C-alpha cells in the first residue's frame, strides 16, 4: 500500500543548513511516550479490583505488550528502514494511541479481553515500531557520535516511565478524589483508570505527532562539519560496508550479539523485577526487615534513575572506548558486582544499593549501546531492521529473567520470609549468564566479506551506497 | 530570526534557534518533572 505523500521518505530529506540537533528531541518525543510501558504498576491494583481478577491476569497485559514489541520490531524493521522515520513514528503513534483508546474502552465496559487487545496487542505494535523508528535516522545524523545519539533516544524510553508514573497518580487522584497517591493502600476506581487511558491517549498523540513532523533524514551527500570519515575506518570492528537484515541474521556476529543482549538484559531484569521486596529481604531478621516498604519504593526510584542515566552515559562513553570494550565492562564488571551483591550485599545497605544501582546502569547501557554496535558491524543500510530483529533477545529475556528469579525463590521459601541467602542461587545463575555473554562478546569479529551488499545493484542499495559514502 | 551555527558542509544553519529551543523544552520539561518526582521518591532511601 502506497503511503500518503506527507509520510514519504523523499518528503523529509533535510534541506541544506538543517540543524541535526532537532532530531534528538524528535526521537525523545516518541520514546518518552512509549516508555510509559514501564509504569503500568501504578494502576495494576486498581485493575485487579475493577475486573475482580488476579494480579497474574492483569500482568498478562504488560507481557503481551512486550512480546508484541519484540515481534513487531522484528517484523516491521525492514518496512521502517524503507519508509523512513516519519512514516514509522506516525504509524507508531496511531497504534500506541489506539491501544490506549481500545484499552480504556475495555476498562469502561469491564471487558478484560479488550484491554489485552488494545493496550497489549495494538499498543504493543506501536511500542515495537516506535522503539526502532528513530534509531537508524539518529545513526545517520550522528556518524561521528552514534552512541551519544542512540543513548539520548533510548534514555527517553527509561525516562518515559519516570514521567508516566507520577503523572498517572496525579491524574487518577483528579478523576477519583477518594484516591490518595501518597497512601500505598489507596486504590483508584476503574473509571479513573479508564479516564487516565483516554487522557494519556490525547497527550501521547500530540507529542508523538510533533516528533513525526519535525524529524528529517539527511541528504545522501550530507556529513557533519569537521567530521573526518577516515577516522571511522581506523577503529577495530567498525565496517564501512553494509549488510542487509536478511544476511545479518545469517552471520555468527548477529547471534553472538543476540546472546550478549539476552544475558545482559536477563541479569538486569533479575534485580529490577524483585527490587522492592529484595532490599527488604536482604535486611530481614526473622519476621521483620530493617528496611521499610517506603524505602523499598525509594530504591525502585533510584534504580530507575540509574537505568535511565546508564543509557545515556555508558552509550556515550562507548563512542570513545569502543563498543566491544564497553560490553566487556557491562558483563565483566557485572560479574564482579553480582558476586559482591550475593556475598556481601546484606552486610550494609550502601553496599547493596551501590552494587545494584551500577548493575542496573549497565542494563540500561546495554540497551542503548546495541544500535551503535550493530552499526559498527553491519553498516547503516538496514540497521533499523537488524536492530528490530535483535530485540527478540529482549522479549526472550523478559520471559527468562523473571522465570529464573521467581523459580529459584519459589524453592527457597515464601515471600515475606525470605532472607539474603535465599537469593544467592538466583544471583549466581546471573553470574553464569553474564560469563556466557562475556565470552560471546569476546568472540565477535568483523563480518565476513561474503555478507556485504554488492555496490549499486538496486535503487535501494544505490541510495545506501550514497549514504555510506557520506560517512566514510 | 536568529540562526544556529553551521553544520552542513560549513553552511550556516537555517533552522531557527527558537524552534530548536522549543523542541528541547517540550521534551525537557516533562523529563525534568519525572526526574524531580523520582529523586523525591528515592529520597526515602536516604531517610529523606
């Protein structure tokens, strides 16, 4: 199906003199909205009461959304690369907003399946397309600093939850005056959650469309002032060739990087999933913990900050020290930190908090650095599509991480009575996973010549060649 | 209308500075709101 003219890639090629610093806010406008996916816990309890169901049944909404994120990023990545960021951001906005509207209707009419379909399936497609939509564009605008550029956008995904959580509480207290956000036992009614969904739909529509309409792609001969393309060639592992998405998945490099991302994300989710009860359990003596529930919530907030900050700081650092070395830090130092957490985490609160916070910063850094790593290995030609396919590692880790932690803890005792020692088996499994990821990263070598795209065979590759020549 | 410094083959930027500032403000203000609330919540960890 042909796209309307205003969405076509040809219509958004930047004119001479366009300032590339308009692209990061365009990307952030999308990522800050879709990052709401990590703030669903604020209305979970309300939906359990409203639908008179279990926490698991409500948790499925989020699980469907994340699975759809992985699937849609993998399936639509090539379409996103072909049609450009405006079409992708516009489509993402339509799906994400429709997801909220259908989900809100489901809450209003007490039809849980509509929430699954709306927020889970439709919204999840918007999540996947939105997540990858600005990545290849940013890499093309910032060939000199791809880590900084993708770090800024993917930081927005972490930041989206920081905005949506307090905003949702404030809005729900407005729609349901009996709800007191500061009281952890207070739960808003279902109508307030439905109204929240409709309000977020309107806000996100405006923000995401703003991003879609200011985004531009660079002209084929564009390159930043002062950028020496020869400097790209000098770095180990950084290719000046291009590999298609279909060929990329045939290379060992893709699957080694898939393993790296899977291990890094699984290990991070192990802590994120259990953060609040974990800190209380680590400092429990008998029935009581020296860490209060409110402090546990503060710990979750601190981890969110490090998750977001790590995305920007570590990804930017990778521009200077290289992608492979930074993953050696994420995984190698991560192993040491997990061992410290397992053996000494319960000796002092500061040791526990500091090690967990750095681990989570590596978790965020792993997400933000991976698009630049893909660019280094496979070139810019279909980096968005390759990134989309790699995100299946995230979906798999989203299932594996909680399964490992919850599975181990189930064998150790009952929630509310667990202590630090009960977490050790799960933490040492994470150490093993990080070691696997570390070895996988070590094995990554430049992609073999047989996978490179031939020069100027099709209009698409001709265009890619032109783009490639501008970053050499 | 003021303009930013160049980055297209040494040409001066034609993108208005005010528009760039507006775009960054539009995403920066909500992010600052989120950061403020999160730091406030994290304060409980340090007895705040």
